[in-house]
C-alpha cells in the first residue's frame, strides 16, 4: 500500500470560499445564516452541494429522509466506505460554520484527492445529514438517529413542525425524499469535523480537539399546576403561583447541576404561561429541562435530585409539578482506534491538540452506536455557536480539514 506524504494539504482558499459561498443561502443581516431544515434555503444549499459533488466525480444518492451521500469509488469496492461529513441546516439565528464546516471540508478532501490523483483502497462517502439542528423538527440529529436504528423512518416522516407540516411533506416540497432506504448505505468508519461550540480550545490555544467522548443528554417536559387568582386581592400567603414555583425550580436545576459538576450542565430552555394576564397570578406553566453529562451515573444522580426537589417545592407551595423524561441519549464513547487515528494524524501534521469531550450532540454520536466513529474539533471565537456571531479562523478550519483528510487516508488506505 502506498503512503501519502504528510505535507499533502487541502486548498485553504477553496474551502474558505465554499464556506462563504454557501453562507449566502439564508444569509441574515447580522452576518449569520437562517437555513431551517427542508425549507427553501435548505433546498438551495442542497442543490449547490449536489452539483459540487457531481462536479467532483461523486455518485450522489439520497435516502428516504433526505440525507445526501456522495460516493467516491475506491480500488476495492467490496469494502464499506469511510464516511465523513456533517450537516448543512442551521439554527434560526445560526452561523456560517456549525455543521457546514464538516460537510464542506469533506467535499474539499475529495477535491484535494482528485487534484493529487490519489486513489484510495477503500471508497469514501461524504454525507449531509438531514435535520441535525432540530430547530424546525424534533428531535435533533433525527436522520442519523434513524440511520442508527433509534427511530423508524415512518416515525420521523410523520413528525410535524410548528405549522403542522410533516417531515414527509417538507421533503416532497423541496424534492429531497430519496428512494434509498434509511440505513441501507453501510460505512466501515465515520469521522466528523466540527467547530467546538465551546471555549476550551481557544482558551488553551489548541488548534485541534481530539474528541474521545460525547455527553449523555436527558430531556424533560414539565408542567406546574397552581391556581389562577386575582393579582390584587389574593394575599401572598394564600397564593399557589405557578411562575414563582417554576422560578424556584429553575434555581434548583442550576444548583443541582453545579453540585454534580464540573462535568454536568442543566438548562430550563422553555417556559410558557397558559393564558397569561398582567393582573392574574399564573396558574399553569409548561417548561422544558435539558440535562447533560459524560457520565451515565451522573445523569441518574441528577434525575434523583431533580425529583426530590420537585416533591419538596410542590408540597411546600401547594402546587403540582409534573416532570416527564421524554428522551435520553446515553453518553457516547468514540472508537478508540479511530480516536487514535485522529490524534496520530494531528501529531504528524504538527498541530497543537488535546483530548476533549463534546458538550453538544452530533450526528457522529448517533453513528457511534452502529459504526466505528470519531470527531475532530477546531476552535470557534469566544466559544460562541447557535448565534449569528459564530466565527472561526481560516487557519483553524484549514487545520481541521487537513486532520480530517489524513485521518480518512489512514482509514481508507492509498491504492498502490
């Protein structure tokens, strides 16, 4: 098997140009990107991606949930391809890099190998996964989760957005309901490049994060049921105030997450008062909770403490608090051999690096359950993501793409 010199580099300017070219699809006045899953802007970037893949000589296939696969043939087509990629959808106030970097870096890897005339032993397949963000349709990372067997295709196709439009209807409206069954395209390995979406790499002046694990996540739906009454005539000791109750519970979430830290976080991200009025004491509030930790035992301990807090607060305030765990994803431990491959490529290229835990969920976290998987992080400015101010340097994006390419080459091999 031939060996590729470590000085093989992706085309930095070309990668940077594609990042900014695709940022035009759904561009916002503040310099971000609003490209919701299966909307008109998503169709625009998908059409662009399809053309770019075909121009690079890839066979493009689309599965029943709209995930796009660009296959580059290898010398031995009997071997399952090495997968690489991420997603192209964004948050409503998203940036240019979240997901996009990983997908376009995968494209740039293929373009660079084409330019160098390199044939790999094993095929390579670049991927754009549908609805990673979960901002229009729930759950997040739904297509890769279905690929991994966590959901059926039919279940996902039936999910609806806030306007009542189903995933199936949205796919049909933009022409991206593919014929390939979800999960039919098998991978021998999968590697995803992504911005960190946190502050550690920048704070420690490290170029590459070698991701060895991902946090577990538990989502809860909750409801406080108190009693509506007149804001002017109800004495304070007689109130059963749902909002005051929720306020106390939110602080309990914060306290409990800190108690189980530093590797735990807790967030109440939504709260909706039923029939709010300025002069009515709130009687009912629906809310959500997001708990994360890289340790399953910590998730269990936090759950126990949350339920104890719920019981104590509800009894003292004479209200009812319902707290239902609606989704749990166990912590991800990425494949040790692939993590080592990422680290070896990073060392060979001479980039500063550190092992790191992914605080966010990613498609690779789903795939890790069925395919040997790994991730590569690069810094983002101030750790900001899911925000129009999200930013990363050209040098760091280039380094991440180079680490991705050399990891993939180590996995796919170079035909002699």
